[in-house]
C-alpha cells in the first residue's frame, strides 16, 4: 500500500479524506478554469479511484510503457480530469501547469483522454462503451500472450485490466456485444467498476435505463459484486479484493455513487455532469471538504501520499529481474517477446510476403477473398503475432486457414470467434493492438462495416495497426440484394483520415495489399475483397505498395482508364474495344487511393499524366472520383442502391459493361 496511515480514510462517506479531496479539487478547479468540462464523474468516483490507484494498480509512472503493467481504462472518458488528476498526483509527466491548461489547444490534457498524447493514457476514450471493449481486448491480449510465452516458474506476463465505466457506457449497444463475449471467454483478470449514479445529461436515467444491470452481467457469465457504497473506501476495498480473487470470470463491481459528490447545490443532478460548478459552488465544496488550499495547490503531504514512483520503480525492476532470468532460460522466447511487444517486423516477414505473392501469382483466376486467404495463410506462418477473426463469417470472408487455432479452445491460439458482433469486434481489436504483442485483424462483409464504423475511426485516430478484411464488395454480390450490396461504403471509408483502403484487382494485388497493411505501423487498413472471381491482370509496372500502377501504357494514348478492384478487368475489356477502333488508352489500377496520395507530384504524374482525360470506373458511388477526373473526365459508377439477381445480370442492369465504359471514353474525347 502506498499511502501513509495518517492519510487513511475517515468514516464511510466522509468528504474530508485528503487524498480524495485533492482529486475533487483538481477536477473542479481545472473545469472552472477551462470554463468547460465534466466535474460530476471525477467528484463522484474519487473514492473508487483512490482505492484502485493507491492500493491495487501495479504501474510505474517513471516507465509508462513497462510491458507487464496493469492497464487502466477510463471508459467514461468525459470524466478525463479524474484520470489527469490521478496521473499528476501519482507522478507521471503531467504537471500542474498541464492541468491548468485542461482542454486548451495543444495541451497535454485534452477534453477526452488520447493515447500517445498524455503519458499513462492507455486508450482514447469518449465514445461511450468503446473503452470497455478496448479493455476486453487488452485482457484478451494479456491472457493469450501469457499462454504463448509464460513457462513454469517464469511468468513474465501477469497483469490485470481495470476499467471505470458509467451508465452511458452500459446503455450503448457495444457494451452488450463486448460484455457477452468477455463472459464467454472467461477473462478473469478484467475488473470493471460501474459508476452507478443514475444520472446522465438528460436527468435521472431511470426513465430510459431501468435495466437490472447486475442480472444482465450475471447472465453474460460475469462475476458481479452488487450494492457497493462507492463513497466508502473500506467497502470498495473489500469488493475489489473479492473481484481479484475471482480468476475464472470477468468482474463487475456495482458502485452506487452520487454524481458531483460534495457540491451542496448540484450533487446528484445533471447540472454537474458537463458544466463548471461556478465560483460560489466551488467555495461551498471546499468548505464541505475542509479543503483550505488555493486552486491547483496541493500540499506536500498529499503528493507524498499519492506518489507511486517508488513502488512503481520497485515493481518494474523486479519484473526486469524476472525477465532476465527468463531470457537466460529461454533466450529465443525472450527475444521474440521483446520484438513483438515493440511492434518490430517479424524476421520472416519479407519471406512470408514473397511466399504470399508467389502463391497468389500461381492461383490464377480466383476471388480476391480467396486470394486474401492464400496470402493470410502464407504470412501467418512467418508473422506469429497475426491474431484475429471474423464476425461469424470466417468461412465467407475466408479468414480461417490451416494454422488457425481459436482461443476459446486453446488460450495460446491465434483466432477469435467473435460471433455476430461487428462493433465489439472492432473495438476489442483496437484494445488488442493497444496492448501490444499482436497485429489484430477482423473481418465481415463490407456492407456491415457500418456497424463497426466508429471503431474503425477510433483505430485511425489512435494510429493503431488493425487490419479489416471486408469482403463481398459491390453489387456483384448478386442475389442477396441491396441490403447486402455495398454501394457507398468504399468511398465512405476513404473519408476516414489515416485509414488506408485497399481494393485489389486480382490475386497479386491482394497479396500486395496484405503485405502493405502488415508493414504499416501508424494506422489501420481496410482490405476490400470480392466474392466473384477476378482474372489476373498483365502489368506494365510490378505492383508494389505505392497504391497505383500502370497496366498498359501505349505511347499514343489519348485518355486514361482508371479503375479499382473487379472493375479493372472491366476497364481492360473496354480498352480492348477501344483499341479495335484505333483509340489507345492508358490503363491504371489504383487499389489504394491513400497510398497513391502519399506519392510525390512527380510520381503521381508518371501514373496520371497531365493532359489526358481520365475515366474512372468503380462499382460504387461516384462523388469521390469526380475530384480525380476533373471537369474533362467522367466516372462510371452507381449512385443508387442495387437489385437482387445473379451478379452478371445485376452488373449489366447497372451498365457495368465494356461497351458503357468505352462509350464514356469516347464521350470525353468528343
């Protein structure tokens, strides 16, 4: 225990415990100075935070990236000042000046916690419920990494994941998806604290959130500790110990709290949820707590009571000693663990990439989803950190291979059977990536990426390497009809900053896309793959990871035909028609617009030279391509929903024929 006995809590429910008074004061002072923020949750969860962070969280403020630290996730991220106060008081590189700059441009303390921006923040939270799902991914990664690397007498992976969450997190549908899977997987090192204050922005949420939440989590297979007084440190401590003793199930500790605890006029109401308390009310809180210090003033004895640096250094040093013994006993495993946690490339990555490319080159005419499976299988043999699964569509997405081992059957496996849970799948995969040691992938039909869109966006925002395999990529899906035929989806994914969207034209480009996604370390990638077979395309340029390349480059070209995915073959057929008429065209495949946009102006001009009109062809919405083709070009696409029918009939119905594409070229040359 870090805290001196002199600062032990007083009677249950007391406001004058100095360590929690400091947390409340920092929260209300920072929000007041910013004239913006959420003081209610930090003030209501102060006792829970004090017990968890001072008595149970194993971390080292001087080494925030220590591999075997406990993970802490503030899922109700609007209460960010609680986390910033904890980081400051325990000794992270978050200064009092950083707290004074809360919510200001360029500060280390943004409105919601952002991973990679503030030391000690494990994930970016704010979109409610996703932090819980991220934490489930972290707990899953911990257990799998432990099963893969721990050896008898050498437990180098042994940490817990703690989560704070609120009513809003539990109202979001993702909480149902994620908690259900966590219960099924029996993630016993996951401990969640529910801030059960019964208040959200619109008031008393019993009007719209009357669930029996403890019973719901028990039905999921969780261990539930009911009826804990969230302002009684002794009760919180007892509940936490009970939860930590349960190793076969995740735990939910139900803490009944008062939002804005300590504010005489506003506590227990929505008025303190998302607005400053005001000077008069802050003075009243100070009086109620017996806190006589000026804003942002923390006495030395309070800092001493919170300081986690001595104990943190001791813990991380002890782990390094254990790891040194492990490295002596298992040098190869230790080197592999170090590499994987650092996120460095696998030694066999390039060999796996070459094997994937060769296997796909030999495959001939196949669907790009099948090529994706071939590439994945080849890469997985050399990249052991590949870890993922599908939303109950593995045998349609073709993301299962001979080396796939579900973690539900073997804790050291590499496949997750996510079930029909697209959003949770994405957010859990984000948590796996954040934890480290794995490169997660997840798969579903492209049309169902809508269910997971915010998780994809969060991966892009957090710069996490998560690979999405999105199959059945256009109206060529056919008979399942417009509910399953994506039209707007590829372009809408391209709108997400920092997301690379790959739509390969054949098996070779599919292998290239997989390789590029694995090589990328600063963000997620989406691989958009076909259900129908795609013929291999002859190339003027060898495909690489630049996002676009020439298939044909006649010297007398009068126009450029630009296409992606299955429409590259269609454009090639149109080019043949035009060649028969004496009209030569350049043919460009652009599997990844984002990678192409990263090229220099000179490199782009080599692929799309100035002066030649461009006709773009893609079985999706046309708006994004109009900026590429300009006023002199044209787009062959679809700006309405599809129809049910055989794929060839549907494509012909919507004009995806060589004749229509050739006509579009003639029109721009007229």
